[in-house]
C-alpha cells in the first residue's frame, strides 16, 4: 500500500523530494501518513477533498482484501525541515 500511495502522490505533487511516507501496522489496521511540502497540500486534497478521497478509496480496496482497517492521513512538513 505504501508503494501505491507513494507512486500516486509523486505524480501529483510539485516537490516529490520532500514527500515522506510513514506506515504503522498491526493485526487489525494500517495507518499511513504522508508528509508533504506545504505548497502541495492543496493539490493532494483537491477541490472539495475529491483527490484525497479518491486515493483513500483506491487503497481501501487493498486493505479490505487483507481484511484490515485503513487510515490515511496527510500532514504538512514543517517549513524549517525542508
């Protein structure tokens, strides 16, 4: 799932070098957090949240196949760390 999210986000963002993906997994759930350049947040969220919801839908299908709950979060990187 991490690879799919990274691939999709790399195609959307203007600063792919700043993209960081973190994953936490246990027996019941998977939580993936994407940390982005602040300038890319609007592109990833999309108008009315359509882009982020589409990404969540795609990855949720994979999670259902593995019978796990799925959470996908997007955070802005601290401008000082870029």
